[in-house]
C-alpha cells in the first residue's frame, strides 16, 4: 500500500539515523554469496530494490552503505522477496547486464495463488502481453494489442489450505521480464496471488500478510570465471 507523506518522512528519517553497524549487519544477514565480482542477496519482502521518488529506503541504498562499490543489475518488486544479484565492479555489472538482455539467466519463482488451479504436476505457458496502465497506477494489465510479448512458464506444485481457503502453490519461470508480469499473468488465468496488495481483493488479500511471491532460484554465468552458478532461497511461505 502507498505510504502517506508523513510516513515517508518518518521512514526516511529513521533510515538516516541508523549507524553504519546496522547496514553492515543487515547486509551480512541477507547475503547468500559474494566474491570480488558479485554479491547475491535474499531481499526481504516490503523493501524497495532501489530508492523511490520520495521514499529513500531501499535494498540498494542499504548495501551501498555497507559497500559503496555495489552496483545494480536487476530488481524485484517491493512486495516480492528472494534472490537478487549485484555487481561489485563496472566490468561485472556490464557482463551480467548483457546476460539479462540476452535472457541467459534462469530464474524461478514460487508463488501461492487463490483457489484450486489445474492438477498437481500440470505444466504450461502463459503468453499474453502486459503493459502499464496509467489510469490505475501502479497496476499493469493484459493488452493483446501491445507489441511487446510476455511469456511465463508454470508448473503446479501442490494444492494447500491457508486460513481456511484453498490455494495453489506454483513454480513460475518468466522467459521475458515485464514489470508485474507474473502477478498479472496469474490474474489473467483467474488465480490472483494471495496477499497481493495491488491485485488481490477480499479473501485473497486477507488470508496472507504479504504477497506470496518469492524469487527462489537464480542461475547465470560468473562474469570472470565463466562457469554457470546456481543459488536457491527457501520459500518463506
């Protein structure tokens, strides 16, 4: 949910008041892997990847306080948790950014969606364009006339119960990387992600305290070693 102006001022002031030790401890707690070139972290839900226009509390800003050399490569939505990779030098940033442009990295997300969706073990793809809709900011929508396609592969993992409601656990693999792609694709198939503060309503929103979307797996080539590397973060829900 959007913050009020007063809340933004309070959060910014709190962030500025933290000592350096806070940022170093935060960075250590979320680190999954790091070396001289890359830094893989497990982003908490509810934290921006980069500073917003008014809210200056973000993952990148905190990591920069711990290590000013850190450089952004990609992002996750504020409400999403999971694996993000940062570079520690310009060469590594350029190398990995090029991989993302060429769609070489492999990313898998785990999500829980509202209702019972297909049979366990079912696989498939969702291929419909997604675009930003300025009249319903910050929502994105499916637009079949939009020229940029969006493709998500999926696998149904389990049917579960959450606070008395049936939900479906799914693995999602984005082939393209449109903003809000996974969230909008789930809305499109009629099974919104539970706890989604932007797209869910009623019971689908109320049964979970956060968006149930987690960047669980990441695989890409190391920028200097040239070897494929894999990381995994257990689902927090």
